[in-house]
C-alpha cells in the first residue's frame, strides 16, 4: 500500500472520461424508472439510484474542478488531445441525463440540470466542431466512436426537454444530432474498413455506436407524445438493435481486454438499447420485445455490477488516474 500514489498525486492524471461513469449509472436509473412504470418495480429503488447518481456526479465534478484549479495545464492538455477532447461533453450529457432522471421527482432541480447542461453542451458542440474544421494535426487513426459524444449527444436533449416544456429547443438539438450521426458514422466505417484497428483500450468505445439510433428512437417518441409507433421510429430502433447484435457477435474481441476506465463505454449504450426495447414492448405489446427487455435488464444490471466492482478494485490498487 505504501507504493501507491497519494490522492494529490493522482489528481493531475484524473481523466475527463470519468464522467462516462455518470452516464452509465444514470442509464441504469432510467431503466429502473421505466421498469417502475411498466412492471410495477418499487419506486424506492429508482429513487435511491437517482440519489446515488447525483452524489457520484457531484463527487467527480468537484474532483475535476480541483484538477482545473490546481493543474490547469493538464486540463488544457486534455482539451487539446485529439481523442480526449471528445469526452468533455460527457459532463454536459451527464447533466442532461440527470435532468431526465429527476424531472418527475424534483422538477426544479431537473430544470437547473437541463438548462445548464444544454447551454454547456451547445458551447462544447460549437467549440469542438470548429476545432475539427480548422485543425491541422488530426489523422484518420484519431477518429473513434467517442466522436459521437459531442455532436450526436444532442439527440439526448428532448428526453427531459419535452416534459419540461421546451419542445422547440428539443427539436433544434435533436436535428443537429440526427443529421451529424450518419456523417460521423461514415467516417468511422471508412476508418474501420481501410485502416488499422483501434488500440485495445479504445475498443469498448465501439459500443457507443449503439447509442445514436437507440436514443434517437426514445427521443423521437418523446417528440411525438401520445403518438403510436411510426415507420421512422421502427427504423431507428431496428438499426440500434442490429448494431447491438453486431457487437455481441464480436464479443470474443471484448472479453480479452484488460480492465480500464474505458470499459464504462459499455454501460450507457446498453442502457439506451434496453430502454428502447422496453419502450418498443410497451408500444407494440409484442411478447418477444417484452422477453428481450427482461434479458437486457438483467444483462445491464450484471454489467453495471461488474463495472463497479472492477472500478473500485482498480481504485483500491491505485491503478486509476495514472499517467499514460
């Protein structure tokens, strides 16, 4: 234990990607809330989960704020990094997701989370997209699914925006994310087909490919409250399900990877397709979708439990927040 670095020595190396933990935990909360409405799950379970989400977000946010105050050059270096840059919007997305999880419980808190999160996400979207357009040092090997986070993350805005009464703003952000999704997907497919594979540490980010169509389906239904399932909703859900199957088909490539914080990239996309499948089940009444929903909920809970165990164990061994 004496060989482990002190917390003050780890702080400069705290990655902004730690906010992906919040995304995964809130994703589980949204699944629990949906199970509460559809399956009658006790409400206290989802309520406790929401409180844990807020505490975890606050803890990570305070730690990263301390890093910015004490080691600003490290934060600037992350923001100038061609890969880590894309993880900064995980901060604003975490706030938008917390708004989604709290809007029926504490509307005022949800409005604060959503307002600050949306404003910050717009700022980060404009900043990062402008950097991409005027950069001189990015190479095709720098492209990875995390690029979806700053741009396609806009699709998440309607989840809380519509219930809070901001339909026009929600349509604006949804449109930005939906149009840029196939653009970035094309770039990434070109990179995968014609260039060297991604480093093992980034392999889990492939699961981010599930999120745009899965969240797109949920947001599309949010933008059409009370409307039955339409063809575009079916397309979004079906493509999200196909991408999930494609990645499950490649499972052998993922189980060989050593644990890293990038494993949390598995969590939110799996939660997104789980909620989408539960919503599809509710819209269609189809027994197959209901059965698949149960399988996905169980898989997500096992995944989150594994990620928490592996993360806490790595933290206890001093293996997190190390220089690369």
